C-alpha cells in the first residue's frame, strides 16, 4: 500500500501546479480562480532511490521496482470549510484517508495570480487552514464525547478514562493546539486512532516560493518565523514553477538545471525524504536476477513484519532472514563474494530491519 500524502491549502496557492510537477503529469487542472480542483486528483510516484540502480547492476536484474508514494490533490479549502463553505466537508473527508498532510503555503507574489484574501500572508493562510481542520476535529470529538460521557455513567473504569481522554483532547483543540502536537502515551494514541482526527496526522509545510527566492538560497529560519512556527524541521521550500519546468527535462538536464540554481535535489526528493523522516519510515530491498525492488517499513520493524510486506505467508511462516547491507553487496560485486567476506548474515525473528538492508527471507509454506 502506497504512502499517501494529501496536498491541501487555500485556493490559488499553487497546489495543482505542484501536484502536476511532483507527479510529472498534467492531470490536475491549474487555473487562476478558486476551486478549479473539484475532485481530488491522485498521482502515484515511484520514490527516487539511486541504490536501486546500483543493486540492479550488481544483481543483473531484469527490472527495477521502486516503492511508491501517492499524492492526493485536494480542492482549495477556505474559511468555513468545516461548516460546508466552498467545497466544505466533502474535501475534509479526503484528508482523513491520507497518512500525512502536505500543507502548501503561498509565499510567492504575482499580481497576475489572484489570492483569496487579496494579499499574500503566509501566517494567516496557515492559520485559516489549520483552524478549519481544528473545527472539523472538534465537531468529531463533541459527537463522540456526548456518547462517551453517557456510557461513563455506568461507573466502568475504562469508560470513565475514555471520556476523560476525549475531554482532554477537545480542550487542547479548542485552545488551538493540533492533536499531533498534544503529548500522548502510546496507549492513548491507539485509543484515539479510530477517530481519524485531521490534526493528528503529521503535517508538512510546503512553501511555494518565487524562483528568485529559491535561487538566492533559502533562509529556513526566516520562513519559519514568517509562518509563525517554532520548528523548522517540517518545512520544505519548493518553487512549483521550477518543479514544473523540470518535468520537461531528462535526468541529466534536470541535474544541470538544478546546479545552475544552486539546488542539490528536486522538490519531490526533498518532500519524500522529509515525509519518510516525519513518518518514521525506512527502505529495505530484495534483489536478484528477475528484479530489484524497494519496500517501505516503519523504523523498528522486525524481520517477520518486513517479510509480511512482501506476502502475508512470508510473515506467518517466517524462519529466518539472510541480510546484507546494500553497499556491502554492491562493493562485493554480488552475493558470492559478499558471503565469502562474511558480510551476509542470518537473522532471526528479533532482528530489526535497517534502512538499506538487502534481505532474502526463508519461510515455510
């Protein structure tokens, strides 16, 4: 199942242009008026990873299969969306299905591109979107609290604790705190999972900059302050226009073009890297003559869980895993020499998969 990121923001902040650029498609209509995206556009993108090509060469694989990420371009939200304004709750529900929220905030100024609030104000734009998500979550919580408090009257400890937890959450939401920024114990997170709170999802802030701002070098601290945020770790500066232009270039041309702008990577790579880090994800590989393939698991996943990503039977019948670091395998020019050097090792059920592991699972049918 692909990692899914919902691209949200006010109308005309460049969401659809960015979506088209990230997915290298023209499927999302990009126009200079609100609500030009009426149904969510979905694009599945192979996650760029140079390690795949090195491994495929080493294993002389017939094909390469990257892991994927799914972008969902959701219609522009406006003030009152939680009450049905604009295209309202229909599109808030699309966000609930996503693993993370990519919040596009407009920084670029262009008199030819209208702004829903008449002027570019990144902090206000962020607050409008987050307020609507908070209001939608408060509605969800209040409906659940009413029932929970009624059930708590039975005197059952578990139901009393549950009602208290819900009240704690709604108090934080009403104070303007996103659910994802509330301190929870793991057990509490598990209890709240079935509420599908919009603000519980990890948020990434995608800053849509003017090309001149990107070329001059990005001052993350400055942009963090302008957004009214304290933590710069979830900020990804991107110029949607540059990303769109990159779609017309081949890999080598794109690299050269980025160099002329003083950039080391595309916005797509930066966004995926940040998303993986925020969501606590890593990549492991399987590699052989037929194919070299990338797989995504959470950090800390044990070998049987990783095996289950390939097939449920692998997890159920897991015996052991033959593991080698991708670089060791590549530098050894294949499994035979890697085994001779003692770089391949057998691991059991308690082995924690590492980013970059190349794994061959042994299982009983």
